[in-house]
C-alpha cells in the first residue's frame, strides 16, 4: 500500500511535500456513483491551519446520467440552485496514479450552515456507520468486482470463455499490472482471474470497514477506467455490455463483529453452523429485497443481467454455499463466515447499495426476522423471483416506508425522481431491437 491515513493538517502537509504533490482531485459521488469534483492546486488545498471547503452548485446532487438536474418535487422545481460545500476528508488522502504529482481526496458535502446535505450519498453511508456504532457493532465488507476490458472502440478483446484460464492472459499483463497497481492504492488486493466472458476479469480484495469499503469501491472503478485508458483500452462496468455473454456483477460480502472483534455470524451449535444474528441479517435483506432492487439494479441495463443461464441470481432466496440464490452464506471458518449478496451488478453506486444492504440486515437483527429454510439445488426455475423489471423496481422503492425512513425522505425522493426521469427516457427511446425485430413486420 502507498497510503497511510492522515488525521492532522501537519501530517497531511508533510505527506504532500514528501510525494511532491502539486494538485489535488477533490471528489464526491453523485446518485449514480459517478465522480464529481474539482482539481485544485496544493496552495488552495491547505491554507495555513485549515483545508478550506470548495463551494459548488447543489444541482450536482440531483444530476441524472447526462448531468441534467431533476426536481424531486414541485416545491423544488423553482429552486435557486445555491451553493453547498465539499469539505475534504483527510483520512481518504491518497496518491492518484493516473496523473503525475496529483493526490486524491474524498469530500463530505455539507450545507452552508455546516449540516450534512441530505441528498449526498456519502452522508448516508456515514449515518449507517453511526448506527452500527450505536449498536456496538462493526461491519466489514468485501466486493468481488467484475468488469470487461475492451478495445478502444468497445469491442471484446478475445474470443471464447477463458474462465479461470491462465494461458489466455498473455496479452493483458501490462494492462492488468497498471490496473492492479491502481486498485492497490485503495484496497489490499488478494488476487484476480479471468471471468466467464472474453476479456472479463474479477478482482478480489480484502474486506474493509463499511465507510472505507464504500469509498474504495467508488474510487476503484474510476481508477480502473483511468488505468485501462493508459494502456489504450477501455474498462466497462456496464452490467450487460454484450448480447449472449455473461454480465458483470459486484457481489458484496458482509460480516458483523462485536466491539472485541469477535465474528457474529458463526455458531457451531446453530443450523448449518450459523448464528441467529446471521440468519436474522439474511432475513432482513430478503424482507426488503424488492424495495432495494432499484438501488442494487440502478438502470435499464442492470436488469439484462438478471436472466437464467448466465450465473446471475434469479431466485429471491438464500442458500448455504448456493450460487444460484440471491444470498449465499459461506465460510470455511467462524471468522470467514459471511453473507454474500449476489444481486448487485458492477454498475451500483457504492455509497447507496452498501449501506442500504447493511441497514436492511440490521433491521432483520433488531426485529429478529428469520428467513425460511435455505434453498437447495439450482434455483433458476424458482417461483419467487427477484424483480426483473426497472419500472416495477421503482414502484417497490417508492412504496416502501422502510426505504424512506432508512435513506431519509429527501434522499429517497431525490433518488426516485432521478431514476424515474431516466426510466422515462428509456421507455421513450426507439432502439435497434425495435427496428430489427418489428421494422419489417409492421
């Protein structure tokens, strides 16, 4: 790792000088998990004994994918687009590998009054982290991030299905070396391998605390894209970039610990060696999975991955080491026992999806929500299925009082407004499929 956390102005100043930093990327995630921000000179990043905030238009907190601000309700339609402030979080300060003499720092988005901006996704992650602390718990998260490397014009790099194959990696060492170096700035990398699709890869990383994991997953996608471009390639995190090929997932693994660091999901005397806490955590996520679908599958393309025959979960069920279930509970030891949520694609906004799943699991723990018995066998023909339609997912999100309470009414309303706007544009668009399938028939 090339980064050690810094907590004071003095240690930050020394770190910046040691690495010859001239510029700092100040960033915050939007509702789609994309990087927004500003690059500032080092003189503007640290002034005397403070890191001054940067002010920006609050329209950024309501952008759709095309940077169009979307009003959450009638009262906000005529708003004045005033300033909010991005306050640097020095604990996130890192080198930025894609540009020389450049550092990277995440920001918390606050109102001019200093209160957290209700519609800033990183603030939601902080709130769920604070709830964990109040309960005397810690949560560790590890994503399994998949993506495709393509040519500069978006074509597959190879043919066939080299899943776990090593012989086919000969043409990618340079690009993967650059990509892994970028990822290692944010995670401890445990390995990588070819996935099922041609030019598709998965990177495995060591688990991290909730806030660090959400921050790192967000940053990793930005860093991988930049590293791929340096190699003359593209990296895409589209859930389903190619017809007939596997989509790219982002399975999220969760575990809970007590204040002493003891793992809470294992119990040798419990069914399948699992504790009540683990089963209740599973029960809470399954209870709210319909409402969470709009967050875990955040755009039209996300749902093209949730189809039979391509190693994506279809059944709204859980199982013990069963990859055909939405939730897979697995562990080779008490400390490694974890709940793997297999629904999310590589396109999730980490500061929404990760804390929302933790909140659902905690709701199950508090209410002692036990799931039905774990499902066995291949579940692709199961009757109780994950929502596989974007419109239905948005309806379930909008109906859920738990979603409004958990995300907060302002964040939930703003997310829903943006996604309904994007969904409306999707529904009105005439695609190549329409012309190819129906053009000669009608």
